[in-house]
C-alpha cells in the first residue's frame, strides 16, 4: 500500500490515496483546535490516481491535478479539477471547474493556490516547452477560473523542464527547471502593476 498524498493549507488538510488504497478519492479534513474532523470524501470526476500528481487547498477551495492523464484521446495534456467548499450545499465541496491542457503539456505537474489565484505548472516534454499558467477565480465571470497569463522563461529550451515545480508567495512566483544545463535552475517572477515579469 502506498502512503497517501497530502496537501495542507490554513485550517484544512487534503489527503489523496494511491490506487491500492482508493483510486479517485480525496478526503478533506478541518482542524478544530487540537483535532481534525473529516468533512468530505470527494469522488473525483476525471482523476483516478494520486501517483505523481499535485494538490493544494485553503479554507474554501481545493484543487487536484493529474499531469499524465489522457483526455479525449490526447496524450498527457494534464487535467485540473477545482472544488469549492459550499458548491451545491454547505461544506459539500462540489466541482466547479475542470481545466485541460494541450497535448503533451502535462498541465498540473505542480499546482499551488494563494487566495483566489491558482498557479499551475505544465512542464511539457522534449518536444514542447514548459509553461506556467495563472488562473483567477472570477476571471471571465464568477467562479469561472479563467486564464490570466502564461509564464515562460526568457530563453526557452524544452529539455529544461521549466515548470517541474512552482510556488507562489505574495507578489512572487518561483518556478523550477530541473533539467536546465543538467544542474537545474529556478526562475523568479514578480507581479508589478498587474503584470508578471521575470
């Protein structure tokens, strides 16, 4: 049996299990002083494994991905599912949005959440350059999670694996490129006047 995959944020804990212990399931716990209470068990709509995937959660939003998922006959476009706490009922944690990448992009290689901003890495492969996608909860309409911008390094090389990891803190996004010059590199982007620049 594989150990579960865990994401923590604010007062919430999200636990996903590998196939041997419950494919396509995610359990959400809320902290109440010194104890954790199971709030919801989600049966994911399009994601059936936790292996080599990513998850992130805060008090109101849970996001899970599978970068290796085959979707509509496309090879490894990657898929992201976004759940809201009170969608279809109090503490129901219902699905509000599914995002799919382009073929071989591996969208959702790593994801992170800050308030209503979702950052999703798509590291690509030897034939397609890695990218990082930024989504906002109310971009293009309430709860639409529209794409705001796409981050790329100033010099692109598919073998760099740009997007092998990503994190956001305040007005900064840090992106890992594990294959850069065979040693790896990190890229730092800063948000100024609404624009993210390297």
